[in-house]
């Protein structure tokens, strides 16, 4: 269900992004971007019991609050939506949304948007008081390029009519905020571990020695190497390459030698009874595609699917596919007479010639995602 929703959301986002250059004011953003999205999520913009425009609330006659739309369940407002002109969203626009959110106790989710960017707010710190920062931020331009984080996808998925549960918003928002904080800490410490992070890891690992500044300075680069090796291993475990020492290189015991990047071990060409020879370059292209996708895909379902990525070698064509060669084709590969690397993806017109395989990231992810969606029931 989630993969199906992802595919539909990506296609819908492409449509909205395509309209955006002709959306020149706030009213147009509401009409051509915001309302269509809520309709995509299952809500009926023509039903006044479901989506209320210019919804009002007030603490008193003096202080009246309103938002552009209130989304209701059983006529009770549960989502407040404040819209701004596309491309002009700012932190200063949160005031109107906050005023309505705080004035209507049944409202559990606040959305500030310009039609392309959606900031989602809850009340994780104090009940019925909107947080100052969003718990998730979604940019439809990223979604259209198939670069949507799991947290963003999950937020839209749970926003659908019939699925949205006001009672769960706060807890879910708090979880997303904490996950974001933990990921931020790990990212900050990944390349250059802080003293606090290194100290904590030393304690957990039971490394002996007083935690002097000198010890921590010596251990920090080792901690950084350990983090990199751990990440490489966990990713490669998902695609069946965990024991490939040419991909994950560990320091030799007792040498004090630090991990370093090695040249890949060359694999022997593999002939078969038909006379077809799978060349070293073809194997290298397949290995690259599999390992690169492990870094690029952003959900567990696609990680798991990588274990079923395989290839078929023919005399003039090398095909990489998921489960089914025709339906699940990811790309065709041909090596030119002078070593040129040429690729054909189902979505491209003709062959692409590249010198750097990293230039294929977008096509590779999109094609793999499409192949998985096409094959899976």
C-alpha cells in the first residue's frame, strides 16, 4: 500500500509542480495547488462539512482568528490550513495559523503552505498550543524528483481521509521530532565525532583507560572509521554483499593500519555453454548499480527488493532487472568498442553514454522503483 501511494504521490506532485510557474498569487495557490492536493488525499473541497474556507475562531470579540481552510471530521475542525503565495513562505506567516490552532481545541494539526512546501505543526510541548517549529517539512518539488524522506511520505500517508486520526497526531509528531534530532546528532558526529559522543562510545564498548583529552583525541578518528564501516556493512548486508572485502575493507589485526579504500578485486569472466562471456565491466556495472541503489533508496521495501536484483547476459546486451527480465527491467547495458559505457532505461528515449556512473543516479533510482512497482502484485 505504501509503495503504491508513493508512486501515485510522485506522479501527482509532478503535475502540481508543472502548474506552479503559472500560479502567481495566493488565491491561485489555493485553487490550483492546495485544494487539488487535499482532493488527492480523499477530501471533498465542494463539501462545506468537510473543508471550510475562511474558517474563523476567536478568544473574544476583540481577537478574531481565522485560517484559509479548516478540514473537518464529522463537521468538527481537526486540521487548520494557512496558505501563502507560492515561493514566499516564511516563518513570519505562522502567526495566523497559531492563533486559530490555539483557539480551537479540536484542531490537532496545523499546516502552513505555499502550495509546494508543506510545514506540519502539532502541540507536542503543551496541549492546544501549537509548536513553534514544524515536525515535518515536505517540498513537492523534491517529491516530484522522487526524493521523499520516509518521514515525509508517512506524514502524507497518515493525512489521507479515513486514515487521519487526530488523537495520534501529537504522539506521531513527537516521535518524528525525536527521530530527526537523533539523526541530526548522528550526522554531526559521523565524520568528526564530538568529545561527548566519543566518550559515550568508549564507555559502551568498555575501552580501558582514563578519559583524558589525549585519549579522546587519539580515539576520535578511530570512532569515525568505525561509524563508516558500520554504515557500509549494514547497507551491504541488505543487498547480500556483507562479506565482500573489496567493498568493505577492515584494518588488519595488530598492524594499527587504518581502513583505506582499495581497488576492487577483479572477477574472472564467466563463460557459459552458449559461448556468452560476462565481462569484468558488466559485472562491475551490476555491482555498482546494486550497491549504489543501497545508498540511494529511502525505504525498507526497496532495500529488501535489492536482494532480488539480478542480470541476464546476451551476446549483444546485458540486462539488469528485478525478478522478471521484461516487466522488471531496470536498464540495458552495452560496452562500446573503445570501452564506452552505454545505458538504456525504459523511461529514456535511446541510449545514454556516460563516463561517470554516478551521473545515472536519478535514472537508476526511478527505473528501479518503477520496476519493483510493476512486478509486485
